[in-house]
């Protein structure tokens, strides 16, 4: 594909992804590629390419007879996501300890600070985006392409949940304490990375996923948002202990 066309496709991908993550496109909503193309001022081809790319990332579902919908949120899917998240996060933590350079650690510190700044500003979209950016970079530092691909899929899904549960729908109860714990986990993880303590890094990674999971459980136990009510009864995740 020519460079110019790739740039247009990337633009469509980022715009549609942002709508999905920030619930501008709701779970289960049909995505009309013709309407999207008109809305974005683009031709149909880059929009279609973007939708197939989002499908490969797990944010869009391609129907058996064609057509695209935003991937729904349901109880079993969220439960499976946290199982995968726990396993991936713990493995990445150990590899970061083994493979991170001083430059890597400095970059992680910068990204961690960006999360803290976003929590202070209180923008759900910024908190979700900066947090995902930090953890995606951890996966890159682990230098395992297969593990990084798994992590990217987890964080694509997690970013949408984070936006929702961090106040993106206008609800923000209990978030100050939650964000304090998020930032503490990031700092503790960096400390473990710097000291080469793989066991501590893995414990913090598990704790951090558990913190996010608990926020999701609490949110859906108290907030019903149309078809997004999952209830609070997520099955136990054995890898979080």
C-alpha cells in the first residue's frame, strides 16, 4: 500500500478506535462503513481497512455475512480478559526486570508520571490512554513479540473498560483513592524493576490487575448503563493471588 494510503488508513483506525474506547460507538453497535466514510471525510477503502484492523485487535466483530459491530461487553468476556491480563502482566513484569535498560526505565518513569498527571486532571479518556500507553511500553521492554501482541489485545479491551469505570459516563465515585493506588502500583513496579527484583515486580503486577478488576466489579455492581450491566459476580481469577 502506498505511504499516503497507509496514512489515511491509520487516521481512520485511530479515529474509530477512539470512538470505541470512549464509548462514542457503543458495545454491540453496528458500524456502517459508508456512513463512517462520509462522517470522516474519507473514501470507503481506508475505513474498511481500519475496521478489519480493529477486528484483528478484538474491538470490532465481523459478521458471518459481512458487516461490522463494536465488540459487546459481557460477563464471560470480561472474566476471560482478566484471566489473560493477569497471566500476561506477571510474565511481562519478570521479563522487564531481566531485559530493561536504563533508557527503558527512564521512559517508564516518564510514562508513569504522565498517568499521575492525567489522574490529577481527572479526564477519564486521558487516564485510560496514558495508563494503557505505560503498560504497552512495559510489554515492549519485555522484548517478546508474541507476548507483546497478547498484551496489546488485552490493553485495547482494557482501555475501553478503564474509560467506562474511570468516570467516562459521568460517574466518578471513589476514584481519588483508586487513582492513588494506581500510581502507587506504578511506582512500586518501577522500584522493583530498578532493583532487579523479579518476585516483587510480579507481585505488584498481580496486585495492579486485581485493583483494576475490583474497580470493574464495583462499577458494574452499582451502575446500570443500558445493555452494559454485567453484575458484580465475576468468577475468581486464580492468577491474581
